[in-house]
C-alpha cells in the first residue's frame, strides 16, 4: 500500500534544448521508464510542458507562477482513479 508521500519513481532529465521537451525525447523517456519498471497500474505525468501520449497534469513552471498547487494534485488523483468508486477498495 502506497502512502500519500510515496514517489514510486522519476525519469531522468534528457539533454534537450529548452522549449523542445515535447519532441520525442520526453515521451519516449517516460515510455521507457514504464517499460523498465512495469507493470504499472496507473500513472500521471506532472510537468510544465506537454507530454503527448501520457496522462498529464500541466503545472506552471517556477514558483513565481505558482508551481504545484492543490488543484493540480486533485487533478492528478482523479486521473489515477482516486477517490475509488463505490465498492472498490480505497487502498493503494
């Protein structure tokens, strides 16, 4: 059972020029991590740039723009299927 403070894993930082994160390196990097560390029941990408092909919550880059906020966390939890539907276990 995973606690609310558990991070299962993170991808590395691909050496791509600033502003080109939507090019193949980032989505491929995430897909590779999932393949190497799966099976994965559910996941969500939290990033400040679009990551096509993956469930994602976009967050404004930098603390001066707000950074990760409670509504981002709520959106991520919804993508992960939380809270559970009636009759489903609430344990992760």
